[in-house]
């Protein structure tokens, strides 16, 4: 992160100014908690890795639709093919009958 931080401080990109929000550390703590639960689930001897991995990848769907509906994402159509690709991958993994 040092090169982007250096570029930001030098003003290489025309961006708006940075505003500190309490959601920044909260996002980090949430990511740490989700990783903890993910690895805890994988540590279980009877864990089905394909199911746990699909649940983790499926969280992208929640983020995509929340960004579209709640935050009025303007570029959602350009992101839709990627999200559909992830969804197809999840369906293929779950229906492969391993």
C-alpha cells in the first residue's frame, strides 16, 4: 500500500479529499471476524469445503445487490457479467455431485 499512498500524497490522481469515517475500522473488524468464522468452519473435520467456499463467494451477491439497490450504483450493468459468472460457478460447484 505504500506506492498508492505515496501517489495519493503527491497528488498524482485527481480525487476528492479523504474523509475519515467510523465505518473504516468497522469494515476492517468485520473482515477479520468473517475470516475467523470462515477458517473456523474449515477447521471442522466434517466440513464440506465446497459448501463453505460457495457461501463465502456468495457474499459477493449480497454486496452487489445492496450496492445496486441501497447505494444506487451507477455502473452495475458493467459489473453484472462478472457477478453472473460467479453465480454460475457457484451453481456448477453445488450441482457437480461430488
